[in-house]
C-alpha cells in the first residue's frame, strides 16, 4: 500500500503527464475525466482535489470490476452489448 505522500506524488506525476501530453494549456473550468478502479479510490480523491484547486471541473467515473466485465461479456444480449447510456460516448467501461 502506498503512503499518502506517495499518492500525492503519484497524483502530481499524473497531472504532469496530462499537461505534457496536451498541446493546449488547461484553462479554468476545463473538464477532466478521472476513470479509476476501486483499488485506486484514494488516488482518485487526491487527484480530484488537485484538479479542483486548479479551477478545473473533474468528472469522476468508476470503472467496472473484473467480475462485472466478465458478466457483461459472457451474459449480455446483442442489444445489451451495443447499448450506450445517455451522456456517454462509449460503453461499458464506466
């Protein structure tokens, strides 16, 4: 398990990666999506706080667990496979 200091540093590295990979600078009120698995909740909380502090609008999406994904791909009908919830561009990842 990572310490709070490690998680803070990890979140800083994630921010660095976002800003380095993006051609334009982030501006106040830009939207940033945070997608994470349950094991990374604390890291997502820290990153969320850091984005809020920078004046950004984080959108949080919890990803499916491995069991949920197995159920989806093993048991879904064709209609369920192609279903996209309102407000989402793709599915099923959360």
